[in-house]
């Protein structure tokens, strides 16, 4: 069950936002992994547990402002190939930023993640990139594409 505070934000944007349920999101990740290996086109993955948001944003007002900005930015993002999904047991939300530049896929330098985070921060003054516990990963890892002599 999703946190109660998300329902109104998602309901208002149901035409603009599609967030996969965990079961389908994992299948999409698997499909993207296969595509990225074949095309040598890595993707960047970000996972945010809802507990982190509650830890960082203590009041319900702060969380409401955050979710309002978060879903506004998500609904107007221009990269329609990127994917968003809920974590197992609806414990959080995750993103898959496809066709990412593998030389820039780190927490500090992923262009698409930084752009998304900066837009949310501009509206809320909360920088998600500084929150402890967010999982960042490049898939497949750079080492996968390394050709050994």
C-alpha cells in the first residue's frame, strides 16, 4: 500500500505520470538491461526509500511541498524513455534513466538525475542528492563493456 500522502498527488496527475508497479518495473529493468548490453548503452538507476523522505522531511507540510514539486517535475520531464516504478512492497520509488553517458554516471555527475533533482530543489529547497541512503547505480557496470587485450 502506498503512503497515504501520495494518493492525492498521483490522482491529480494520472494522465501525465505513469509509475510501474514493482512486478512490472523489474521486468522493464530486465528488458532495459538486455537492450543496454546489446546496444552498449548503459542506464542510470536511482532508488529512494520512503523512510528516507520521512527522515529528511519531518513535517507533513514539508513532505507535501516535496511531493507536489516531485510529481510536477516528473510529469513534465522530456525524456519519455526513462522509467519510474515503485519498489517492492511499495517501500519507495525508483528511476531508470536510459541511454545515459557512462562516463558521467555517478551520483555527482549523472546529467539527467542532476537536472531532475535541481528542478525539485528549486521548488522545495530540498536537495535529494545530499540525503543518505539513496541507492545509485550504473547498469550494466562500466566494467561489463571493458574489452580486455
